């Protein structure tokens, strides 16, 4: 079990993208839901609704990107790399 | 138990795609739900609703893709591969 | 307990398809729900509703496919196979 | 405890069908719910509603089938069988 | 503790039927709920509603059957039986 | 702790009936709820509503029976009985 | 810790009645809720509503009885009694 | 730790009454809720509503009694008492 | 750690009152909610509503009393007291 | 670790007040909610609504008091005090 | 690890205030919600609504105070202090 | 691992502020929600709504302050400080 | 494992900001939701709604700040720093 | 296992961004939802709605930034770095 810390770092990367992805997925689903229903109610407002949805979902996407960045840092730019060997 | 870290990396890959898939699945379900209901209410708006749904679901799909990417990196391009042997 | 890592890999495959299947199942249920209710409200829109539902559910199905792919990779194309023996 | 890995593989098969069955069961329940309510509201649309419900539930059923397939593979076509003995 | 793996296989069988039964029970409850309410709203549609409910619930029942099949296989046709003794 | 596997089998039987009973209890509650409300709204439809409720609840009851069957098998017809002594 | 398996069997009995009781309690609560509300809306339908509620709740009660039966069997007719001493 | 099994039996008794009490408490709360609201809507139906509520809550109370019975049996009529000393 | 079983019995008492109190608290909250809203809608029905609420909440209170009784028995009339020393 | 049982008793006291406080807090919140909304709808019924709310919340408060009593007994009148030293 | 019991007592204090604070926070949020909405609907009833809200929230606050009291007792007036050294 | 109790005290401080902050955050969100919606419905009642919201949220904020106080006491005024060294 | 307490302190800091951030995120989401919907219903009340939202969200933000403060104290001003080396 | 504390710090960083991202994702989803629906109802209020949404979501985004900051500090500016080697 002398290499289990390497596996735990991989698990940490998976947790990072997993939890942020869970939140972002649920959140973005609400965004799509509201946009589709809004267009159905008021098709003439398609332009501003789509613009708002994309703007908002880009902000939520950034949450998932943060998790992805931490995951990549843990895997490819791990600051403890020298100590791990 | 001297090879259990390899199994834990596999488990990390499964967690990565599992959690992001859970969030994306729930989120995309809301997207389909709203699109179908929107078309039923206002069939003439089928075009923009479908466009919006596909745009939004592609963004959610990207969340699952992130989880898939981390899973593939953990399995096929593991940065700690040299240390694992 | 010198072979428990093999069992853990099997468990990882089950987790991968299990969690993505859980999310996809809940999500696709919403899709079917909305499509049936939409057709009941507006039977004339059956065509576009069914098309949208199938399109959306194919996207959700892809989430479960990702989990299945990871499960198959873990079992049949495990990149650590040489090290496991 | 030298055979516990065999039991863990059985547990993995149970988890695989269990989690996918949990998601598929909840999802299909929504499908039946919407179909029954839709027919009650609009009995004349019975044909397309039933068609849509069966189409959608077949897609959800496929999720449970994936879990079943993984469970059968783990039990009867386990790729690590040679190593388990 | 040299026979604990046998108990774990029994536990796996219980998990298999338990989780699928949990999902199927919740799902079928929605089916009965909608059918009863649908008949109350529109008693004349009793025929097609009951037909649809039975069709749908048979599909959900199949989920529980899958779990039961895995449980029986684990107990009576365990593929690792030779190794367990 | 050389007899703890017997206790674990008892625990497995309890889990089997417990989880299926949890799902069936929640599901059947929805069935009773809808039947009572349906009769209150439309007392003349008492006959078909009660018939449908009993039919549906018998299907849900079967889920709990499955769990009971597995529990009885684990306790009284345990296929590993010879190995347990 | 040579008698801990006896305590675990007691714990299994408690789990059996506990989980089924949790599900049955939640389910029966819905039954009472709907019956009271139904009588308030339509007091003339008191007879069939009460009959239906008692019929349905007896079916749910049976779930709790199953859990009780398993609990009693585990305690008073434990099939592994000879092996436990 | 040679007496920890006695403490575990106490814990089992607490779990038994705790889980059944949790379910019964939530369920009975729904019963009171519906009865109070029903009387507020239709004060003239106070008699049958109260009768139905008491009948239903007695059935739910029986769930908690089952848990209490198991708890008392575990504590005062434990079938394994001879073996516990 | 030769006295940890005493602490576990204390923990069991806390679990007993804790879980029953959790359920009873949530359930009684619904009772108060419905009674206050019912009086606001129909102030003239204050008498029967309050009577019903007190009757129902006394029944729910009994759940918490059961948990309290078990907790007191565990602490002050523990049937295993002789064995604990 | 020869004094860890004292810490576990403290933890039991915290669990006792914690779980009952969680349930009572959620339940009392519903009581305040309904009382405020009821007064807003029907200000003339302020008297009976406030009386009912206080009566009901005193009953819920008693749940938290039970948890507090058990916590105090565990700390200051622990029946196992002689054995703990 | 001979001082870990001191840390566990600190953890118990944190659990005590944490769980009661969680319940009280959720409950008090409902109180504020209803009060603000009630004033918006009926501004003239501001006086009694605010009085009721403060009265009710003081009762909920008392729940958190109980948790705080237990936490302070565990830290500053621990009845086992003599035994802890 | 002879200093792990210090880390556990830090963890206790984090739990204390974390759980109270979780409850207070959810509760205060409801307060802001209701205040904004109330002002939108009845802008003239802005004054009393804002006053009530601030009063109520200050009470909820006090919950988080309690958690913060316990956290600070655990870190800077730990009553077991002499024993920890 | 003689440095694992340092890692646990880092984990405590992450828990502190994580749990408070979870609560604050959910709570602030409700605030934005209500503000946007309120402006849509009553655009003329934009000023007071925005003021109220910012005031309320600043109060919720303070919850997250508390968690951040504890996290910073744990990392940079740890009161047990002298004992940790 | 002498380097597992490094892995635990990585895991702490993942937890920090993960939990805050989960809360922020769910919260921001509500923001986008309300903005899109608000524009659909009242397209003329697009300007202030978008302004409010961006203002509010920036505040929520700050929660995720806090989690990111703690994660970066744990990885790149760990205050215990000297002690970790």
C-alpha cells in the first residue's frame, strides 16, 4: 500500500470534477428548462431569452471549469510532485 | 493488497463519469421536459425551441464530457504512470 | 486478500454504469412524462413532440453510454492489465 | 478472508442492477403516470400516447438492460476469471 | 471469519432485490396513483387506462424481476461456486 | 468472531424485506391516496377505482413478496448451508 | 467479542421492522390524509372512502407485518440456532 | 470490549423504536394536517373526519407499537439471553 | 476501551429519543400548520379544529414518549445491568 | 484511548439535543409560517391563531425538552457513573 | 492518541450547536418568509404579524440556545472533568 | 498520530460554523426571497417589509454567530488547552 | 502517518468554506430568483427590489465570509501552531 | 503510507471547490431560470432583469471563487509546507 497516495490524488481529481459537474448539471438544466418554456410562451422574445440563457449558462459553466482546472492541476501540475516520488 | 492503488484509480474514473453523468442526466431531463411541453403549448415555436434545447443540452453534455475526459486521462494518460509500476 | 483489487475494479465498473444509469433513468422519465402529457394536450403536435423527445432522449442515452463505455474499458481493455497480474 | 474478492464481485453485480433499476423504476413510473393521466384527459389520443409511452419506456428499459448486461458479464464472463482462481 | 464471503453473497442478493424493489415500488405507486385519478376524472376511459397501466406496470415489474433473477443466480447458480468451497 | 457470518445472513434477510418494504410502502400509500381522493371526487366510479387500486396494489405487493421470498430463502433454504457449518 | 453475532441478529430484527415500518408509516399517512380530505369534500361518500382506506391500509399494514414476521423468525425461530451456540 | 454485544442490543432496541417512530411520526402528522384542514373547510363533517382520523392513526400507531414490541423483546425477553452471559 | 459499552448504551438512549423526536417534531409541525391555517380560513370552527389538533398531536406525542421510555429503560432499568459490571 | 468512553457520552448528549432540535426547529418553523400567513389573511382571527400556535409550539417544544432532559441525565445524572471511573 | 477524547468532546460541542442551528435556521427562515409575504399582502396587519413572528422565532431561537447550552456545558462545565485528566 | 487530536479540534470548529452556516444560509435565502417578492407585489409596503426582513435575518444571523462563537472558543479559548500539550 | 494531522487541518479548512458555501449558494440563488421575477412582474419597483436583494445577499454573503475566516484562521493563524511541529 | 497526507491535502482542495461549486451551481441555476422566465413574461424589462441577474450571479460566483481560493492556497501556498517535507 505504499503507492495508495497516488490513487487518492486521482480520486481527488475525480471528486473535484464530479461534485462541480453535479451542481452545474442540475443548475444548467434549470436554465434550459426556463428558456424553452419562455420561448414557448413568448416566441417573440426568443432573442433576449437565448442571450440571457447563454450568458447565465456560461457563468454556470465556469463553475465546472473551476473543478476541471483543479482536477488538471492535481494531475498534471501537482505542487507536491517532488515529494510524491 | 499491493496493487489496490490500481483498482482505486479505476474507481476514481468511475466516480468521475458517474457523478457528472448523474448531474447531467437530471439536468438534461429537465431540458427535454420543457421542450416537449413547450412544443405542445405552442407548436409554431417548434423551431426556436428545438434550437434552444439543443444549444442548452450541448452545454450540459459538455459537463459529462469533462467527466469522461478526466476518466480517460486517469486510465490512459495517467500522469503518475511511471510511479505506479 | 491478495486479489481484492480485481473485485474492486468490477465494483468500479458497476458504479460507473450504476450512477450514470440512475441519472439517465430519472432524466429520461421526465422526457417520457412531458411527451405523453404534451400529446394528450395537443394531439396534433404528435410529430414534432415525438421527434424532440427522441432527439433529447438520445442525448441523455449518450450519458448512460459513456458510463457503459467506461465500464467496458475497465473490464475488457483495462490499461493497467499488465500490472494487475 | 482469502475468498472475499469473489463475494465482492457478486456485490458489484448486485450494485450494477440495483442502481440502474432504481433509476429506471423511478423514471418509468413517471412514464406510466403521464400516459394514464393523458388518456384520462384526452381518451381519443390513446393511440399516440401509448406508442410514445412504449417508445420512451423501451429507451429507459435499455438503461436497466445495461446494468443487467454488466451484472451478467461480471458473473459469467468475468474478464479477470483466470486471475481469480 | 473464514466464511464471511458466503454471508456477503447473501447480502449481495438482498441488495439486488432490495434496490430494484425500492425503485419499482416507488415507480409503480405513481402508476396506480395516476390510473385511479384518471378513472375518477373520466370513468368512461376505464378500459384504455387500465390497459395502459397494466402494460406500463409490467414493464416496471420487469425491473424487479431483473433484480430477482440476479439474486437467484447469486444464490442458486453462482458462477464462482467451485471456488467458494 | 467465528460465527459472525450467520448474523450477517440474518442481516441480509432483514435488508431484503426492509428495502422492498420501504419502496412498496411508499408506493402503496400513493395508491390508497389516489383511490380515496378519486372516490371523493366521483363516488359513482367507486367500482372501477377500487378494482384498479386492488389490481395495482397487488402488483406492488408482489415486490414486497419478492423481498420476503429472498429473505425466507436466505434463512430456511440457504444454498450455502452445507458450507456454513 | 465472541458473542457479537448474537447482538447483530438483534440488530437485524430491529432493521427489519424499522425499515418496513418507516415505509408503511409514510404510506399509511398518505392514506389517512386522502381519506380525511375526501370526506371533507364529499361527506356523503364517507362509506366507500372509509372502506377503501381500510382495504388499502390493510394491504400496507401487511408490509409492516412481513417485517415483523422476519423479526420474530430471526429472534424466536432462527434457523441457524444450532450453529449459534 | 467483551461486553460490547450487550450495548449493541440496546442500540438495536433504540433503532427499532427510532425508525418506526420516525415513519409513524411523519405519517401521523399528515393525518392531523388533513383532519384539521378538512374540518376548517367543512365543519359539519367533523364527526366522520375525526372518526376516520382516529381509525387511520390507530393503524399507524400500530406500526410504532410493533417497533416498541421488538424493542421490549430485545431488552426484556431476549431469546438469546442464555447465550449472552 | 473496556468501558466503551457503557458509552454505547448512552448513545443508544440518545438515538432513541433523537430519531423519534425528529419524526414527531416534523409531524407535529404539520399539525400546528394546518390548525392555524384552518382557523384563519374558518374562525368559527376554532373549537373542533383545536380539539382535533390536540387529539392528533397527543397521538404523535405518544411516539416521542415511546422513544423517551426506551431511553429511560436503557439508562435506569437496563435489563443487562447485572452483566454490565 | 482509555477515556474515550467519556467523550462518547458527551457525543451522545450532543446527538440527543441535536436530532430533537433539528426536528423541533423544522416543525416549529411550519407553525410560525402558518400563524403569520393566517393573520395576514384574516387579521381578526389573531387571538385564536396565536393561542393555537403557542399551544402547538409548546407541544413541539416539549420534544426538544425531552432531548435536553436526556442530555442532562447523560451528563449530570449518568446512571453508570459508578462504573465509569 | 491518548488525548483524542478531548478532541471528541470538542467535536460533540460542535455537533450540538451545528445540528440545532441547522434545524433552527431552516425553521426561522420559514418564519421570516411568511412574515414578509403576509405584510406584503396585508400591510395593515403589520403589527400582529411582527409580534407573532418575534414570538414564534423566539421559541425557535430557544432550540438553538439549548444546543448552545449543551455545547458550553461540554466545554466549560464538563461533569467528567475530573476523570478526563 | 500523536497530534491528531489537534487536527480534530480544528475539524470540530469547521463543523460548527459549517452546519450552522448551512442552515442559516438556506433560511436567510427564504427571507430575501419573500422580501423581494413582497416588494414586487406591494411596493408601498417596502418600509415594513424591509424592517421585518432585517429583524428576522438578524435573528437567523445569530444562529451563525453561535456557530462562530463555538468555533472561536474551540480554537482560541479551548478549555482543555492545558491538557492538550 | 506522522504528518496526517496537517492534512486533516487542510481538510477542515475545506469543510468550513465548503459547507458554508453550499448553504450560502443555495440561499443566494433564491434571492436572485425572487429579485428577477419581482422585477419582471413589477418593473417600476426595480429600485427597492435591487436594494433589498443586495442588502439580503450581503447578509448571506457574510455567512460564507465566516466560513472563509475560519478557513484562513485554521491555515494561517492556527492557534495550535506551536504544538503542531 | 508515509505520503498519504499529501494526497489528503489534494483531496481537501477538491472538496473545497466541489462543495462550493455544488452550492453555487444550484444557486446560479435558479438565477438563470428566473431571468429567462421573467424576460418571457415581460420582455420590456430585459435590461433591469439582466442587470440584476448578473449582479446576483456575480455574488454567487464569489462563493465559488472563495472555494477556488482555498483550493489554490492549499495547493500552492500551503502554510504547512515546511512541515510537510
